[in-house]
């Protein structure tokens, strides 16, 4: 913040010296608050830096050096608002779980009421949560902007277990190692709420092809992103671009689901969210569902269920449930698309078994599909894409072999793409091999000579 010089100071002192001194003092005070080691995490404090700036500026104007140190420290102490921090912490812990974008879009979190007047808070507030810091930006009615920051140095905790996507501490705490950034596509996209259930919120991002034929309805692609059951999001730039590319290439209406993830909502809740999302899509069959785009544009006689990595696992699970369910008249699941799918039985099941709170060991049907579930798969066609350099290559091949042996009456196709690692088609979309994955998905969806 730029300091303002008062005429009275200019007459008596070199203003540069005075302002530099006070700025240094102010910064020192701020740093001592923000980076101070705290004995307990719950004693973290919030400082309203704008009000400290204003108060320091007034002291500089008054040129009252003698009282500066005492007054400035008093100002800082008065602006330590423990109650507000507790309120924010409680809100994030208890309320954010009900928000549809809780996994990725923390900045959409509604503002926290701390007992202040509406006029004081009116504000357009955003919250940014990074590591051990929480930053709140607020723009007030008068145009001023405040920035509050919470930061603490936590005691170093002892690690109990280490997994590729998270680590577990001996005190039971879990730290996710990858926080996906949020991306907002420009057009032909909208975000929607599938379930506003406080305990099980589900949201989605819907994509239309850039040039949809408004006279003909579009096939529907229900898509589940890869996540390792604990990371990533439907709202990241990579997956938004990937699903948008599928929508454009295949000319489909795509619904990319933001499902539950460990540790906030561990498996099997993601499986429940996946099934709930299909039920939500189906609810538009009579043209009176909650989402206008599906009411107006969706051809629910041509539904495809797809996913990559973890999403491939979820796609299989949903398709297996379809085979045991009577769908409403006018709804048909035509195909299932599994790209680099995750399944167990190849020696790396520990992470899934640790995360899943309700499980039946390594033979759990969600980890290792049973023959009866494969036999009753509720779609006509299946496409499985595997990658040459993917550790899960064998899992995909095994799935196809088991599906063929199960007695299922549909048709299955296995495609192996050379030179690709696990889900690299999502993160390196412009490479030739990645383009081949996209084209294969589109051709599978638009295949005319399918067995119906």
C-alpha cells in the first residue's frame, strides 16, 4: 500500500526516512503475527491488514514517534479476531461439505457471518485455502478492499503411511498431495447441481458441441474423471478441455461429474454419487427435469457411460447396476467407455483398500469385478482403451478377458495406444497418440453398425 505524506511532516522531517521507518515497522509487526509459531493450531489469528495500514498512516501523519510503538502494537492486538477465525474454520469444516463445488472451487464458498452488520460485510468475499493459510478478500460497499490472512507454522507431524496421492499421519490426519486448480471454460458449458444433499453433494459440468444441431437431439455422455479416488476434479482445466473436446468431436451432450473423494467423503460414496448422477440424467426423459439443456437437447435413448482411470472403474460399476435395474421407458444405455481403467488384482490395491471404509478385501467387486456383474452389464457395447506405458495396462486387458468369458451378450473392443502413459491423453492432448484416443472415443459413440 502506498503511503501518503502529510504536509506537516514534510515541513519538519525528511518524509522518505519517516515513511520508510514506519513501513519497516509495520511490515515487522505484520510478519510477527502472520508467521509466529503457535502452540496449538486452533490459536491461529486473523489480522485485518487494511485497518493496520490506515492506523499506521495516521500515526505517520501525526508524527508522534514516541507513542508509535505502543499504539501500533495496540492496534495490531485489537485487530486479532479469534472469534472470526473460529467462525471461518467452523464454516469450512461443517458447511462447505454441502456446497456443490467444494472439491475445487473454494472461492465460490459463501461469505461467513461473524455477527457484523450486513452493511459492514456486503461484500463480495472470496476465500482461498492454501496449505496452512486461509486468505479472505472482501470488497465493501464503499469500494475499499480488505484482505485477511490466517497462517500458522504447524508442528512437524510424524508420517504413518505414504501413498501416491496422500499421506497419513500417526495422529490420524490426512494430507492430500495434489490440489487441482479450477478452470472456467468460455462458452457452451454450464455448471449444475445434481444433488444438494448436505451429506452427499454432487455437481457436474455440462458441455455442448460448439455447433450443435438444434433440430436433432444429442447422445448423452456421462463422464467420470480420473482421480485415484482422492485427487483431481471435473472442474480442472485439463478435464474441462478433455470433455469439451469429446463433446465437439463426437457431437454429444457431455455431463462431467464431480463425485466424492477421500478423505472428505471416502469410497464407497463415489460409487453412490456415480449411480445418483445417472439417475439425475434419466430424470429428464419426459422433458421436465431440472436441467433445461438436457430437457431440450438430450437423446436419452443413446446414453454412454465413460471415464478414465478411476472414472473407468466407476463407469463399469454404473453399467453393472444398469443391468440389474429397469430404466424408464425411453432411456437406453448404449455403451460404456473405459479409458486406462483402474481395477485391482495386479499388486497395487493397498491405497484403495485403505481409503474405502466399507470393503470386502481384495475380492471386493468394485475392485475386482465378479463374473455375475460382468454377465449382466447393462449396455450393448463396451470400449476399453489401454496405454502401452500405463502400469494399469494389464488391468484393462484382464477386464476385457473376464468380460468375454462371463457370457455377456454385448460386444467389447480393446484398443491399445502406443507411446502413452496413464491418462496422458488428458494432460498432453495435442500429441498424435492422444488425438487417436479422442478419435476412437468419438468413432465408438457414432458407430452406426452396432448390434442393438
